[in-house]
C-alpha cells in the first residue's frame, strides 16, 4: 500500500496525520518531557559521581519512559506528529547523555560509543524524521509507505535491534571490540536503510513558498 500526499476528508485512520489533533502538551508528551528530564539528571549525576548504578538507572528510565509515552499515546488516541517528533528528539538527547556518560565512566568504550552516536544521532535521526514527508502520524506506521524500511527500523524487533543490542552488549561484556562490531553493524544497517529511503524518494510539496509568504504578508498588512 502506498500513502498518498493529499488530504482526505473524513479520514479516521489512526495511522494518518490529523491537523486537529496536533498540540504540544498532551499526556504522552508530558511523559516524554518527564522521562527525558529524569534521564538527564541521573546520567549527569552518574558521570559526575562516576557511578555505574546511576548511569544504568538513567538508561532504564529512558527505555521504560520511551515505551510508556508511546503506549499511552496509542491507548488514549493521542498519537500526533508533534508528539512523535518530540519523542525522536528526546530519544537522541537521552541516548547521548547516557552513552557519553558511560564513555566517561569507561574510556575504553569511547570509539564504540562514537560510532553508535554517529549512527543514532545522524543517520537514524534522518530516517526517523522522514515520516513527516508523508501524511503519517508516526514512523511506527511507515509500513504503509515501505514495509522493508519499516521492518528493519520501526517494527518491534527492529526497534529492539537498534536500541537495546548495543547498550546491552556494551554494559554486559565491557569489550570494546564486541561493542565496536555491533556499532559498525548498526551503522551499516542504517546506511543501507538510508539508501532505500533515497531510492524511495521523499515527496516534495507542490507550490511556491515565496508566493505563499507574499500572500501571507498581504493578509497581515490588511489586518
């Protein structure tokens, strides 16, 4: 199934974006902000105190909170593009502060952490925000655009592979080579997904932004 770029009157599909639902403050986004703040505090304290326990608490709060805000959004029918975008951004700052803190705690992990953050904060960030080019409420529904990209990135196994595998093996083995190989593997997977996305092509809105801006300026002047 291919998602079209046009608006459809009366659409009630939960997978689709609905302008009337968009707002910054909802219960899911409050959870997103709260879990991000808690993660930042715990990770920064963990780095400052050289405490592995606090760093692991930060990771746990990040993961549990990330699952909670998504679950609440689905259960309360509050899935919005605003919420999804904020979730993606907060995931990056949460991951960054934990992994940098862990590399500070264990300097042998600096290279693997650098590789993982390059994958997660650059390539995966682009992929995760690409859903905004289609009328989707979240990247969780990207299977409506391309099932292969969705399967490797936002299906439940795909999310577990991309989010948990590196952290678990890094903390468990404390082996820089193992962590580095996993980080390189994830970077390769994301680069392959990026290639698929490029071939798919992002829809470009029609019209002229300059004309729209001039029209808006004329309306404002009339007021």
